[in-house]
C-alpha cells in the first residue's frame, strides 16, 4: 500500500495531462486510505496484546527532532551513507518540527501513550509518527490541515522506505 501510494504520487507529479494527474492523485489518496486502515488495525492489535507499562506523553515536534537525530546518526554510520536520502529525510523531519512548533495540529490521542519502543528506534519512531499523521488526517475536518497531515504522512512513508533500505543492505 505504501509503495502504491508512492507510485501514484510519482505518476501524478509527472502526468502529461490534467486528467491523468487528477486520476493519479485520486488513486494516491485511496492508497493512503488503505495505509491508514492497515495501520489502524495494527494499532488495535498492538493495544490488544501489549502489557501494561509506563508510557510517556510526547509532542510531535520533539518526536520529529528525535527522528532527525536518529536519521543523521544512521547516515553517519558505516553503510548508512550508501542509502540516498537519509540526510534529506532528517532535514524534512526538522522542517516538520519547525512547522509544527509554528502551527500545531489540533492533537491526536496517540501522543498520550507513546510506546517505549517508539522513542528508541528509528523505524518504530517513524512508524509511530506516520500513525499520528494518518490519525490527524482522519480526524481533521478542514481541508488545509488535512492535506498538511497527509503530506507529512507521505514524507514519512518515503522515510520508512529509506530506513528499510538500510536494514536490508
């Protein structure tokens, strides 16, 4: 579903006509909806199986900065530089943090129960942030903030692909 979203986004960006662009954007949004559904179900399964434990309350800008630091560390590590785009993804995370500090979203209950695992590992943190943005997009009633949350989700999907490339190389 994530790859399909990226594919349709690419098609929309390079479409030779308006009709193709509109159709590709519609498909990309549909795939993003599928990603949201899968992640929502995954969250339900996680919460059904998790053990009770201390959880930290977090805010999106701080988590984005933490993600940027993880990405920069991975890029600097042996083999990390072989995956293109990690430093760019770190820059995007810092940009999202700055934008969130200036114009925060309404909020998501996911931030009230930050899993301990999400704070310490780049992939799990990236997945958690993606879940937050997808949840924000689902809850948002106004078009501009919804599109902003969806754009953040799209960047995090691309970031996850880069991180997974590091783990497979």
